[in-house]
C-alpha cells in the first residue's frame, strides 16, 4: 500500500491560525482553530496510509480535492470523498468533506490504479 502524500501535509500547513472548523458532511469534527484541526487531521485521517491519493478539483468555484483510499482487495484507489476548501488570504479557513460525493461529477476518475 502506498504512503501518505505530501499534498495532505501541505493542506495542513495552509490552515489559518483561526480556522474555525473541519466539517465532514455537516458533522463538525474539529473546532478551536488551526492547532485543533491540525491535530485531528494528523492523528486521524492523515495517519492512515490508506488516504494516499488527493486529486485537485474545483467545486462551486472553490479549490477542492478528490480523496481516494487504497483498496487491497481491488488493488486500486477507490473514492473516499471530496474535500472543499474555503480560502481567505491564501490560507485555508474551512474544510468541508463530502464523504459520499460522486467524484466523476467533478471530472475526477472513478478509481486510480497504483
């Protein structure tokens, strides 16, 4: 299984000091600014090597990433969701994750081969 990408670490470094929330399908999973969200990401989703592919996209004119999870049985990356970033002054102020998004609607592949 491939390792965690540099893209995910780059997103964490772009978080604004006062980033208010990481919203996963309308369930707020992190508040309290950059440190709280950074800790959640680095100790949770980004800890897993399964989240190994992030593909740039746009959604509603905002920067987004299609996320893909490694599936051992299939031998390829399968969709894990769409992360939409809200930017202000070059920093990420909010991340909204749509875990059931159809990535093909955002011109992303249905899966990625290793």
